[in-house]
């Protein structure tokens, strides 16, 4: 790894610290414990996949880190060329380019339908090629409730807003819009959830600026999400509320398998399948042409997902 | 529709007859009945979606027909250009081209894990553009068991082999290989099931040849599938066998949402979402890194899906 920049190791250290602190905070809300699988990638690097299943609080969740590196080859060269071109940059010669990618990716599916699902991801990528280097940062966190509690959405957004403001006062508003745009399911005409923040391909400032951004936002995840779980995890629910949760999880699966760039990229470039697909919920339902009753809490959620709104003032 | 060839109406009449006979045969095995939704497409045409849910025999199934037509526009032109180019044909000018597409598509998910899931689809497509026309036929049927019964796979294949042989002695062997190739899940290294037949873009013979092929194969579906249901629908099963069925259904979802050309094409061209996604099973599970016990019936199925074999002699 000696050819990579110091940020490679610094960002990897950050995501490992976040993995530890986030897993500890989640375990404090459950009797179940994370199980860790350490894996290595034949071409270079590897990761730590931590999964929690069948807990009293968390039905299924994963908090994964990885740091992978090597030489771009085959269809990877084509995929990265397209990715670079789409950013409006000149595409350098990528055959024999070295890449380094590290990040944390987490998805938590609670058991109680009043507890929201959440996802977060912070990542750093760099390419070294003859005559230059190219790097960018990406990240974000978003909330997917099954029942709409305005105060939960506001709390999640505000915590991330504060985190973003520590880096730049304009970030939150921009990242919030990007999140609504990214987590959109075109064939349903709905957002996946009530959003949060999303950024990608950031490289305008120096690297330490974006390391700090990921650190602020990654730390904010705990204060943004854990209180929602504490408030809702003991709320009684009915079998039909549970059914609704499983039906909505179907939309989560649709988004991740059809549209999520990270999932599809991982599957097509030979990523570790079980680490990528840990994002899928454990129990899911699809019913033909299902519509909740007019005026119901379920219909209110749908209405919101078709019409995203502001949860925090910029 | 006057500008379309007589085959447009003939093939549509065939798929409507098949829809009736197949729905009747399935209903004869269940207490539940198909519910029909008739829909129209704003740009031209429409369809009949028939869905059965929560039956004693069939947990969820759909037998759909459609006949849609209109003028290619926007990204449809690009998608069809690519599709024609991929067939090694010169791409005609498609702006303002008229298209007609009709077919039957069915997916049946039985409740009992010893009853296999099945899918079949027979379709005709034509394009009329200034100076010419282009048409092709496609179709196939395949079986997705949760437990491997050699005799069920052999029966399903042999019935379709006989149907294909009525049109051409070489078809079955070719279509069987194409089915294994098409219903393959690369990220799992498994076929979706034990296969069947699959063909697409056929245009070498005259249209009546392919109409007859679809008729033979479509009729064969009933004799190929219904006996398997009759034999297995009352077999007692355990909760863990049911779990296995739901876990395997997860693979079905992965295939349909990530790789199935028909599903993705339909979602991206504004097809009727509920008719397309009726293919998804009602109850599905994903478990992290799940592997059946060595030597178990579940492991035997997986082994077969990683190593497709011949079920009928050509």
C-alpha cells in the first residue's frame, strides 16, 4: 500500500473507529450481539463485516468496513472510465492504474415497525495512474420509517445538519436535496424514506476537510438514530402493523437491487456478496396492488414519500 | 392497429386462449380464484392481469396477457436500437416507428415448499418503420423447485421437449441450454432453478411456424406443471422447510430485480408496475451468509443449481 496517499490509512482508521463506536451504541439497545466475519480480497485488502440478527431490538443489521486495493482490470477499467466521465473529468489511462477504496457501510432493520430502518455510508476512493492521481469522498445517512413520526425525522435531520455545519454552512441543504434525489424509486414515484444527507465525488477542498466531514457526520449517526430506537422499541404493535413494515421493506429491496449504485457496483465487480447483501431485510412481503386505507397512518407515510419536505431549517 | 400484420391479432388471440386454459387448470387445484384487473395503456393497448393470492395451494400467482402498441419515443428509441444492434442487425430509423407487442407472462408461487415455483412467457413483437418492418418471437418456461425431485424436473423438461419437437427436432436442446444460460444468477454462481426452455428473437422461419411453436409450448405448460402440483400439494412440511422456501425465494427476487431483462425493460419503459412485479413472491427471507447443512436435501438442491444437468434426452 506504500504508493497510496496518507489519507488511505487515515480514512481507514476513521471508519474502524466509527464501526466500533456504532456497534457498541447499537448493542447497548439489544440483548443480541454483533458477529464479526473478517475477510480478505484475493486481489488485495479485505474487510470486517459485523452482523446482528434476531435480536429483541434489531431484526437484522450490518455495520461493515473494508479497505481494498489493487490494479484495475477488465470491466473495472470501463466502469471507472464511465464514472470519471460522468463527473465531467478527463479520463486518464486506467489500464494498470492502482486503486484504493475504504469505507463504512451500515444498514439497520429494527424489529418493531415503529422503529425506523437506517443506512449510512462514508467512503474514500483514490486512483494512482502514470502521471497523476484522482480521489474523491462520498457519504451520507438516511432514515426509512414505516410509520411517520415528524419529530423523529426532524431529529435525524437536525443532528446531521449540525454535523455538516461544522464543515460548511451550505452543505446540509445541498446534501439533503441530493439525498432525496438519490433515494428515489422511479417506478413507485416514492422516495425510499424521509431522507437525510448524501454526497459523492467531493474533491474541491483538501483531503483533511472531507476527512473531518466524514468524522462529524459519522459521529452524528449515533446521536441521530439511537434516541429514536430508545423511544420506540417498546411500543406495542399489531400483526397488521408488522405486515405493513414487511411490505414497505419490499420497497427497500426494490431500491437496493434495481437502483443502488453501490450494491450493483459491488455485485458486478466481484465484491463480497454476503457483505453487500446484508442490507436486505430478513422478512419481506410483496402483495399485488396493495394500497393502505385512505386516511390511515400507513397512507400518511406514503403521501410523505411522494412529497418530500424540509425537516430542518438551513 | 390496422397497420400491423395479421400475426399481431393472431398471437394476441393465442395468448388469451392460453390465459383462460391455464387459469382454469390452476384454479382446479385450489379453493382460491383468480381476480382479474383489466388495464389500458395511455399510449395504446392494454392488458388483463389475473392474480391469485392466499390460496390453499397457490400463495401468489399471476397469469397476465397484454397487447400494447404505439409510437416509439424518448428512451424507447435508444433501448430498441440497442436491442436490434445486439441481434447483429442493421438499426433502421426508429423515430416515429410503430410497435406492437403482445404476450402472456405467468409466475406461480405455491404455498407448499415441495411444490415448485414456475414461470412461462410467450411473446410476439413487431416494429413498422418507413421502408420496412422487423419482428421476432420469444418464449419459454422454467421450473424453480425448493426441494429437488428428479422425476419432477424430468417430467417438466420432457413435456416441453415434446412440444418443441413438433416444431423442430433441434429446438429443445438449443432452448434448454439457452434457458440455463439466461436464468443464471452470476453473483450467486447458481441457476435460478432447474431450467426448462428459453428462446428469443426468432425470425428465421415464417411467422406461422413460431405461432405454432408458442401454441405447442403454451399448451404443454399445463401437462408439464399441474401434475407436479397434484403430487406434492398435500405433502406435510415443517417450519424450517418453509423457511428454506422463503430464503430461496430471495434468490428469485434477486434474479428478477437485478438481471431479468423483461422486468427491467418494463419498469424503465413505464409498464404497469403491479402487473410486472406480480412475479415477486409474497413472503421472502434474507439471512446473512446462510448455508444449509452438508448432506441435507437443501444442500442437494444448491449443488444441482451450481451444476445444471440434462433432464431429457434429445
